[in-house]
C-alpha cells in the first residue's frame, strides 16, 4: 500500500472512499503498515482535512477495529459525553436522574486525561465500586436499575488508541476532524441510539473558544447522523472549575451534595440542563417539561436514592453519603481585596493532578483523598482574609508547595 499516494490524494482534495480507508486502517491495526507509513496520511488530514463523507468512513473504520456493543435488548439507550473539563462531575449526577425518569444509560467512562479527572476514578472513591464489569452484567444492571456507570475491558476502537498515540508523539493533536473522529469512533462503538455531546470551551477545556468548539460539534454531529444516530450538541463554558471541588473523592462528595439539594451552583445547573436534554430527547417531550421532572427527582431525593442503589449494585460502599468534608490540611487566605476576575483553570487542574489524583505512569496509584476546594467563582467579591482554597494534601509540606502554585491561578482585582 502506497500511503504517500493516499496522502497526495488528500492534499489534492480527492475523495478516498470507504474501501481504501477500511484497507489502510485494517492494515495499520494488523501491523501490515507501520507508524512511519501511516504518518503521511494522518499528517495530510491534519493539514488539509477531508470531506464529511470520508471523515465518517474513517470514524466507522476506527469503530469497527474492535468490539462494538450490542444494546438492542435494552431498547432505546442514550449516551452523554463531555469533551473534558476541570471539576466536571455531571455524569454521576445525571445518570441516576435519568434512570429515575426511565431514560436508560449504559455509561462507559474513562480515567483521568491530561489536566482533567476521570469519571471512573471518581466512582472508585466509593470504596469497593467495580467499574470494570462484564457487558452482560452491565446490561442486567441497566434493566434492573435503569442505568450503569462503568469502564470496559473490551477493546473498543483500538485503531483510535494507536492513531491518538501517534498524533500525540508527532504534534498532530489539535485538528478538529481528527478529534471528532477519535471521540465519535468510541461513541458509535458504545451502542447508544441517542448521543448528547457536551463540548466544553475556554481556558479549562481542550477547545479554547466557542468558534473552535462549534466547528468540532458540527463535525461530530454530522458523523453521528451519517451513522444513523440522533445527536445533540451542547456547548459549555469552562473558564473556571465547573464545581467547587477538584479531586476524586471531593468531586464525588460534591455530586452527592447536588443530589441532596445542597448545592445549586454551576455544577447543579449544568447537570440539570444535560439531564433535561437527555430526557427530552428520549421521551419526546419539551425541554421545559423534562426540566421540571429532573428538578423534582432532586427535590424528592429519588435521584439520590437511585445513586445509592447503583453504587451498592456495583459493590460500592455508601459511606460517602451523608459524610461531611474533613478538615483541610491547609487553608489559603487572600491578602488582597477585590473581585475574582478569572482562573487559569488548566493549570489549576494540572496542580491537583500532580498531587497524586491522576495516573501518569503504569506504576502510579491514585490517592482519592487528595485535592482542592475552591471557594470563589468569577465575579465573587473577596475581602482580605477570605478563604480562597482548601487544600487536602498528603502532609503540610505538600500543602505548602501546592499553595504557592495555586495562588498563581486566580486573578483578583
């Protein structure tokens, strides 16, 4: 296979077609062509893009490179995916809400990536919670509980893993078409009929502004539609942490507080909006009526009780329910007054990951108890002596090191 000729076709805006794309993806996965040989194709897509039709064929080939989930016996299933953000714990909130309202979700979630925490890491803050379960068991859990949150031991879209690793090594990451194909190959393999994509933008997201986020959203929507799926794109600003808490256990506890009706900030609002969209699409009812139903599940605590059932069904302890935050290792106070004008959210996320809340190497182990609670949102007034950050560290030495870094992430004027 002459991959340089294929790259030339891409540069000249010639269509590739399904057979040619299937061929080079299969050959790459089987080891018949190497990283060096496929690199000209990936580079050509990065520099020139490809048509929507060819982008769908590429995504479909990546999807078919591994296992695809067959969820037909569940009837209509909905999936929600976020492109990533700091303190984004919406999945743990909206899956039980949707389950109470009869909107089925089998949510495959990942580990921490870059400066963001992973939903599976947050779920495992429930001591004993099994995220890696058999697909048949997961389907039975959805039948029984209305929803299931898990990871998968099945090899889903292995072509995407290989291509992403190559893009990462060669600096070919930030291309909207390649990002869209990467995300959608896994979403299409996950078996849902309806896909809600929460595309984050801002200094705490992978998409830096709304224009780029919309370009990505449009491409993902088109791929999904060509695959016969109903796709809804939602855009969310990530110029500050979505919630107040950052770190696996702290974020999980904040999600519980939302379902208890004790937190009504941005995390609550985003979760209600996303859950309402999911229910509206699934039940074919207006958004405002779906939102009314969603809020009711929080007020009457049925979503909270459903989360307890789901956690217990997957072996998790219920100790975090009703637990209050322990005393922080160190509290950072403001030495100036004014208003919060902004956060360097990406750096804030990186600081918490570096504390030990994210896996960076194969030998790393997550410490679920570590993290930071922010106390202010953009626009909040700050007085001298006000709390800015509550640091939960391994010891005071680490806490003081973290404090120095944290102060550079908040702008007060």
